[in-house]
């Protein structure tokens, strides 16, 4: 006698989301034009430029099957295949692709150093990047109660000893073999939330065996009515984790030390209309970078799913000395204005 058993079928749940976003952006200054300000950039001849774009539009899908959850998201930023003379095509760019099961998360998503609730609401994508954590990468993370423990993709971004301005020797990443480790503690309540994260790293280019560590505090705090304060503070050997190219992991073979801060205050004028004022700043010890981004905006919901925003701000580079020549570095800044229309799907 034979018998067969089959488990009850469990239906998968699918959730689709994202947004369509149209931008009109004007930049005036001597920092080379960027679609959105990162903590990088270079000094150029003064120029004025206006660009329209829809490349920040984003699509995602979430799937739940029993206790297993999956999520994937794409957008089109920074992936141009064409140009204004030919097609204006943009390739899909993977942002997130991860699996979650019983507290375990594996795949590509926000680094455990990132507290997304503390991001300011801005028209310029993700700003002020010059003073905040903004890293997505492959990782394995375990979450339990208020704690998170993660091993994340190792990567050393920087320059080797003996680099000069004429010949910059980038760090050989073929010797990145110890994952970065992050421990994070979260606390939340009716007052908002706060997270404290610690990063531990082992950087071994050219068998230099250097250990790095850093700490990050991020918080979103409710104030009056629907208003809130959002802030981040970062210190230590954080390198590529903070400032989005404002800091590297190593300079001339020496591990970098970074100090960063971000602050934003959001005020609701009415139920539909609100403004944010924000400021982000990063300084480094070895490369002596000094970059900040400040701005103010106003958003209003034309409908529950359609928001119109206008923002003005300034991004500035006040680097001290070139780490290879020790001569004063070029300095400058650019002002910008941006209008955005965003339709949430």
C-alpha cells in the first residue's frame, strides 16, 4: 500500500510599488554638473546648466510566501545608454534584491549602517549625501528584538602608498577577503526612533593589515504637531560608508578618519504642504576633504499620490590640501534649483 501526502497550497502575495518622477534642474557655479549632488564632484569652469529628467523613476515588487519574503527594486539613475541627440535611453539599475526569513536577511539592500527613516525629504535625490550614510550592498544580517548583526560585502576604496597626483595607484581590491561587520541597536517609541551602529573592518591591501572601526548615531525625533527633526552623526574609519564619495577608505596607504553630520527639520504648513531645511557636512583627516550641502524646499500634495516639490540649495567644496602634492586644493560651489513632480504607484 502506498500513500502520498501533500502540504496545503500557500498562495503567494505580490505587492507592486514605486513612483514616476519628473525633474527640472538648474545649476549655476564652478562644481561640475551632477544630476543629484553626491559628496564627490570636481571644480570646473563656472557654468549654468538646465536639465530635464525622468531617470529617477522607480519600480519594485515584494513577494510573501508563508514566512518567506522577497523584495526587488530597480530605477534608472546614472545608467544612460543614449543622450539628448540619440534616444535618451536609460538601463534598469538594480537597487535591492533580497530574501528575508525568520530574522535573517540575505541579498543586496541598505547597509545595516543606514537608518532610512532619517533621510530628509528632498527634491534632489537622497540629499544631503555629503553628510549621511548611503550604501546599498550584498550582506547577510540577523535581526532580533532591538539588535541587528551583519556581515557585509568587503571593498577597499582608496589609493596605495606612493601615489602622486600624476600617477594615482588605486587600492587593489583583490585582497578584500574579510567581510565588514556591523552591530546596530534600535530604539523607538511615540517620540520617534534612534539607532546606534558600530562598523568593524579589516583592510589588507598589499598585506598592510589595518583594522578600522567607526560609530554612527541616527535619529528621527517628533517635535510639534507633525513636525520632526532628522539627524545623523558619524565618526571613525567609516570611509565609503559615509558621504557618498566625500571620503575614501585609505589615502596613500593610510586608513582614513571621517567626521560627518546631517541635520534636517521638516515643518508642516498644512495637512498637504510641508517644508524641510537641511544641512550635511563631511570632513576627513588624511585627504583633508571638506564638503557640505545645504538647502530648503517646499512640497505639496496635489492629490494623495501626486506631490509637487521645489527646492533651492548649495553644494560646496572647501578641501584644504591635495594629499599627493600638499598644495592648496581648488575650492568652489554651485547653487541649484529643482522642481519635481512625483506620482506614487
